[in-house]
């Protein structure tokens, strides 16, 4: 049975966040490989760079998990992400063909949209959470996504 996100324990929230970071890593790595196969090496490199960043975020969350709950044991969190929550979690790259990425800069712009959506998701989840520890954890995750966004904004400003 699926749980509503506001009914998750802090441990389940962190497990969900870790799985989201892993999923994002795998998606970005797949896009990198796709563009490498299209001989779009600059775009592939940018996707690889972002994938590695997501991998680091996953490692940070796993360390936080160990600090809070002891040994990390991945468990699937069966959460109901219907409505606006589901929309916020959609992969913004899905279904785009190579022609969509007319400039390498577009990769960072799209990734920034994804990070902003993830931040909004966690902020909304914090407002729905009933338990104070859960609200705090959602807010911490929102700040982490905001930091991801700042990293991308810096990359965008360097490429102007």
C-alpha cells in the first residue's frame, strides 16, 4: 500500500531522497551516453558533470542517514506521488531529442528547472508534514536542492 508523503517517517523520507538522487544520477548518465553516441561531446561532458554532482548528493544523504539512523539499509519507499507532487518529480529531460539541446547551455538551464522543481516539492512536503522532525528534514532537503540550483546558476554565469 502506498503512503502519503506527509505520513512518512524521517527515515523513509531520507530513503526516498537517496533513491531520487540515485535516479537523477542514472538519468543524467544515460543522457551523457546518448549525447556521446551522437558525437555531441560538450553536451555529454556537461551531463556527466551533473551526474557526478548527483552522485555526491546521494553520498551526502547516505552519510546523514548513517548519522541519524545507523547503518544504511536501502529500502523501497512506496509513496503516493499523485497530483502536483508527481508533476514536480517528473524528469524534465524525458522525451527530448538531440535537436532540443541546440546549445550546451540549455543543459544547465533544464537542470536548473529540475532542481527548482525538486526544491518546490520538498517545500510543499514540509508544509504537509505533520511531525516537526519530518518538517525539519524536508526543509533541509529543500535547502540542499537550493544549493544544487546555486551550483547550476554559477555554471550558467560562467558560460555567458
